[in-house]
C-alpha cells in the first residue's frame, strides 16, 4: 500500500538535492536517486502513467534536469517546483510523492 510521504519529507528534499546536483556528480547522483525509490516504483506525468526508468533517464538525467522547490505542502508530500532541463527549458511543475516501506513508491508530476 502506498502512503503519502508525511514524516519522510526529508526523502523528497534529498531527491530534489540529487536532481539539483546532477551536473556536478552524475554517476553518484544516479545511484543516490535509485536508492530513494522502492522496488517496482511507479510514476505519472500529466496524468498518464509512464515507464519510470525511461522517463527519469530522458526527463532528468540525460537532459540535465534540475529543480528548485518553490513551495511545499501536505507535510512535504506536495511540491511546486521550477523544473529546468535541456529539452523543455524551465517550467513550473507540481510533484506529489508517496512512500512504501520508507522509500518513494510513486510520484506524480505535471505542469502547475
């Protein structure tokens, strides 16, 4: 069962930090990000489920994705982020995180 992030809000901040620091230490960032995700983790972009590994590689790691958290709510489970990558430039996006067994089991993102 997936639970809202709540007390694990630090994991979201850690994931944001990993993405933000991606350019300085790419191989380490990939491993750190993967360590935050539960086995079988899922995600959705603009309401459509996507292949998590392909999406993360395309939208974050291979396109120099980085995020700056503009605001948070729901005890850190929901973020409004200025997200930038080399494909789309900068856009305001919403992110919602759920945890499973102490790791991120699902996240949903889309334009704000």
